[in-house]
């Protein structure tokens, strides 16, 4: 223990050291960072540039209504001043030598000098004044370049006062562009509220809404809206979850002293998990931490079980089994191609190991508190067991059909649905700018100049259409010089403008050395790491490997498609690994553990299908958590039958259900679907684990070490019993017996408790034979299969003798002193008390009178009715009570004794078995049988003594196919004292003698010799 604590402390200190050194790296938050595995981080850069870009669209009947509103909106959004348009023109004036409008450059390259000069002459005498001095720019090439910048906007849009403006369908639209500098989410959230109130007719921004409307779009507004909702939801749901968890913990333990221990467990889990994650991944993704919240449910499970048991060492085995199965579910994630899946595996595995280790090293400091009594609940649960099983199978069957309606979604739009206002805004933006395709061109380049030259060569209207490369600017300087040589004198003569003197060194515009804020903003918008990006022209296809067309939306779809396929593959691999591990760990118990988990997965997926909730990458991740929790519940439910364990499972389930299920009330599609999946899955996991635990415990009751009345029937389901009865009723007993052969061949491998009990019986018989050589001639050790098959045939004969009597067995009697004494009593119409055995088949005794041809007295037999047996339920439905009355052993009392004395006085027979202790009976007698101590029911022999009537011991042994022999031995009462002991001695001697003759008809399938 000391070594374990030392190792645990070293691990936690190591995790803290790793966090101290690497937590400063931060975490990755962008989904594009996960998708961008081939383009060197370009998608992340694009997403980063788009994330800060917002748009506010002003809509009104005329442009005049929007001019002042645009300025007020800009001020309200806190836009940083970017300088005036005049400042931009002054900057361009100093670097205009190499700048040409694309159309002008094409004309100059084609030698159309006169056309360029004519256009300049017309513009000089037009209505629009030149933007630059005609003394320095007589052909107004710089003015034409500045005006051509507007062609970078969508069709129909122009620039007015620095704002994009358009008119569509009689309505004017002004666009206010914002950047991340104003991205205070609180400010944006407040502006959203003001804009919606304004559209509803409110007075704001110096005017009244209604005719004039404000529309907001872009990532900043969506982020602000979702952040505001998320903050409210997290606060409210966290508070509710905390209160519920505290109430559940107090209800379970009767104290709040569990809180510090639980917080310590969660803290150590978080520290170890985060330390392991940062140790292997210097900058992990935030999704790993989101998925890691599943640690809360698993940690609470371990803590509740350890605390309820009074220490982790008391439940170390099931807790370790639970840990191993959960780890096996997550281990395949280590081999995923996607880094984020490997990160999730590291985080979860590290946290689980830390919680498990902490519970073991702190087990001596767990305060148990008090656990409430479960008696009433247990009785109600037991009474509901049958219909709960039917309900569970019905749920699985119904939900399985929902799998046909289940769909897999990879579209990122399905993960987030904006509110109605933002959705309407985005629809309007898309309608006004139909050319936007969401595709981008990424041009690689070691320098900006290299990327600009590649853009120009490919004809892409990106940054090079705004600022040409330095090489092209030098070409433009030469083209302008050629224009001056060809048309300069003529143009000067016509206009009277002097020609500018040629410069030795032209002032070219270098995009990396721009001081103007407006131009710098445009350049920064298109620059990313390792190159340039720009909107992709329609139908553009690149053959240059340095020019890549990027589609962020499709990249995300491909990302989630890859993740979904990868997760499904790993989920299947996890199930295979778990199957192998479970067979190794639990062997015969494996079905009782796998069935609840499989039913949970099927029911959860099917219910999601019925609800129309698609499967996404995120909901698939929920299934890994559900597998871990479902195995937790199944293992602890079936590990032991203590009420403390069952309560711990119940309350840990409720804690996880509240904590993870609360996500179903969030406003986000992703977290809402995850919350619904968690809620459904946890409910199914607990329900099926509860039913599986009952089945496992019932199977455990068939253990040879358990009393016979705590064992369930082997392979005797209601349908199978009804089917076998139908075969007997319509096809006869012979067909029924023939069918028993393949049925028993199928049952035999699974009848381990019965085989073990018979092996113990034959071993005891062999040992007795060695000690008593005189008995060897009577012992026949048959195969266990034939022994069990003989029992099945005996059940068929029993059914026939007591119900429809279609083919009664041939009955004979052993004509000895006992039979003659019994026959004399019957002929004299006197009653007797018979003590039977479970050697042979006493139930065929009603066939004796018909085969012997005499009238038999009425028989009163006692049966354990409370034992849950499907065979007895079918048997009693068709039982012939004309000559035999069955009484419940549970109802024996003084009145029963009086009634049986009266029955014997009327010449009737009373029959009880003397070789099984009744359920709940504590009155037993001890006597050796086959050389080993055994327990015998004291009540039967006391009842026989109380009757004061003749007592006979009786067996009914099979002697051939459909043939039986009845043997009766009369008990002679002692003349004085010790009558009870004498009766037991005589009975055991009789049973031992009969057993040695026909051991193959020993039908006690439990450890008869257990103390």
C-alpha cells in the first residue's frame, strides 16, 4: 500500500510538472485545424481570418435613409478608425507609377495606345473629377486603377464613402464590414439585441425602425449569440446538476461528508488526464477536454461504490474488472488516424487510471455514512421482475426497427442552427451575393512576391488584382513609358497639359510595406501562412500543385466523414477486444454482461432513429462512454446482491444521468443530440443492467453451493415449456421423448451447475463404495448426459401420469413385506403417511391403480409452490386433481395438521418428500448419507410423528422404457423414546439402499452434501 501511494504521488507530481511547463501553449479550438491535414494549416488561417469578419447590412427604401445610420452603426460597433478614403488616395499617389487597371494593361499590351489616350481624354472632360493630379497623371491611369478596385466587389455593388452599396428590387442596401478588433462578445450581443428591437419598430440610432432594418451576419455575431446562450445554459444547468448531485449523495449516504472525497477524486482525475494529454500532445484540441467530461460519470461510479462498500478494497475486484473493460473500449482509439481521437483516448485512460488508483490508496479514509434499508423496494422489484423482462425485450425489439430510420450526417450545418434572426440575415446576404461559392484559392509562396507572380500567371483575381507583383509593376512602368512615347505629345497638344518628367527610380507599391490602414486591412485579409488566399472564380481548376482550391465546408464534411468512419471502425474493434477480454475474465458469466450492453447500444441507436436524431461524429463518441458506463452497471449489479451495491449503482446512474443528460436542454444541436443520446443510453444501460443482474443472480442461484430452492430451472423458459406441452398434447409422449434428445444435447453444454452436482454425487458414491466393498455390485456410474436425459424422460412420464394420461407407464410393485402391509391398509380403507424421495419419479404413482386394476385412495401431496418454476406453471394448468390434491408447503400450519389427520382417518394418503429442506426453514436434522454429513427437513419427520398413523417410505424407480416399479417400506415405531431420530435413521437407510441400486435416477441437481 505504501508503494502504491508513493507511485500515485509521483504520477500526480509529474502531471502537475507537465501542466506547469506546457499549459501555456494553450489548446486548439478551431475545427479547421482538425480538418487541415494536407494544406499546412491554411484552412486554420482562413477560418481565423473569417472568424473575425462580421457584416451588418442596412436595408431601406433609399440610400439617403442609410447614410447617417451606417455611421452610427459603425460607431456603435466600436470599429477602430482606419483612416479616410482621402488618406488612402494620398498613399496611392506616392506609389502609383506601376499601378494599372487590368483592362488598361490589356490594351497597352495589345498596342492599343490611341484607345487608351482617347479614353483618358474623354474622362478628363467628363463629369467625374480625377482622383489624382493630372500634372503627375495626365492619362489618369491611377484614377482608373482606384476606380477599378470596385470591381473586386460582387456584381451590382459599388463603393460610397467607403461602404459597399447596392440597390435591388427598389430597396437600398449598405454594408458595414467589421473585423475582430471590435469582437467584444458582450458588445456584439448587445448590438444584436438593439438591432432586433429596432427591426420590431423601436427607436434607436436616431431613427425609427420598420421601413429601415438592420441585419447582422458573420462568425462574430454567431459566436456572440451562442456564447450568451451557452453562458446562461451552463450556469443554470450546472447549478441544477450540482444541487441534484448533492441531494442524491446525501440521500445515498445520509451525510454531505462525501463531497470532499468526491472532489478530490475528480481533481486527481482531471490533473492526471490533462498532464498525460499535454505530455503527448503539446497543443491538444479542446474537443478532447469536452469529451473528457465523461470522466465525471465514471469517477462518480468508482467513488460511490468504494464509499458504499466501506472501502475500495472491498470492491477491488469488480472495480478493477470495470476499469479493464472500460479501458479495453478506449484502447483502439490509440490507433486512430485522427489525432483528436488519440487525444481523447489519452485523456480518458489517464483520468480513469488516476481515479482507480486514488480510490485504492485512499480506501482507508472513506467514511461510509448510512445506507437506507431496501426491504420494501426489493420486494416491489422482485414482484415486477417478470413484466420488466417482457418490457425490456419489447423495448429492444421496437427500437431495433428504429435502426432502419437512422441516418448518418456529416454536414457541419447540422451541428449548429442559428436563431431565426441570424438565419434570416444569412439568407439575405446569400441572396444579395449569389456569386459567393464558399471556395477559396490558396497560392503557395515562400514570399508574398512569389505568390503574387503565381496568381498573375494563373489569372486569379486575388491580391494581385489589387496590388500587382513588383515585377508586373515594373512591366507597367515600361508600358506607361511606351504610352508616353506614342501618344504623349499629341495628348499634351490637345489638353495643354505638360508631360511629367521621367523618374530614375519609380515608387512601386510593395504589399509588405503598406502604411495605409485600409489597404493594409485588405492585404492582411488575403495573406496566410505560406501564401495568399482569395475567393475562387466559378469553375476554376488548377493544374499547378502550388495553387490549391479549398472548400472549408467540404473539408469539414470530409473531416466528419473520416472521423465517423474511423470511429465506427474503432467502435467495432472495441467490441471485438471487449468480447475476447470478457470471455477471459468472466467465462460463463460473459453473456449476462454482454447482453445488457448490446441491448443498450441497439436500443439507444434505435430510439435516436425513431426520434429523427442523426448519428454524427459526436453522438458516436457518446457510445464509447455508454459502453464504459454500461459495463460498470452490469458488473456491479451482478457482482453481489447487497443492497448497498445496488443503491450505489442506482445513485451513480442518477448522478451521471443528471450531469450528462442535462446537455439535452441546451440550445445547440450537437450538445443537445449528445445529451439525448447520453440520457437514453444511461437509462437503457441501467435498466438492462438491472435486469441482467437479476438474471445473473438467478444463474448464480443455480450454483451447486446454493440451496435447491434458490436455484432457477435450467433452460425451462415459458415458451419452451408451452412448446413441449403442445408436442405432447398433439403428437404424443413418444414424440415428446424423442424431441428431448436434441433438446438435451443443446442444453447439456450450458448445464454446468447440474453437471457439477452430479459429478459431486458420483464422486461421493465412489468414495462410499471404496469404504463399503459389499455395495460395489449395486453401483452403476452412467454418463452425465444419459443421467440428464433420463430425468427429461421422467418429466415426460410425470406429465402424462398427472394430466392427459395419453400413454400411462406400466406400473409394477416390489412384492415384499412393505407392499403387503400397505395393500392391507388400503383394502381396509385405512389411511397412511408416505415419505417419498427425489430418487426416481414419485409423480407417476397415480398411474398405479389403473395398471393394477384396483381403486386407490385419494392422495394429499405437498409441493413447494413458491419456487419460481416454469414447468410447474404449465404442469398445474393441466393437472388432474381428481385423485390427487396438491398442497403448498408454505401454507402448512396447525389447521393443515388437523385436516391431514382427518384425511388419514377417512382412509386417504398424505405424501411428503423427506430429502429436501424447505425454503426458509431453519429446523433441520443432521444425519450422514453415503458417508457424508447432510441436512434433513425436521418438519417432515415431526409431521409424520404427529399424525400417529402408519408411516411408509416410498420410491418409484424406472425399470424400462415407460415402465416403473413402486417400492414401499413400512416404518415400525420404537416402543419407547427417540422416535424422531429412529424415523430419520430408518428413512436414510431406505434412501441409501435404493440409491445404491439405481444411482442413475438421483434427481437432485444441487450440492446435496453442502453443509
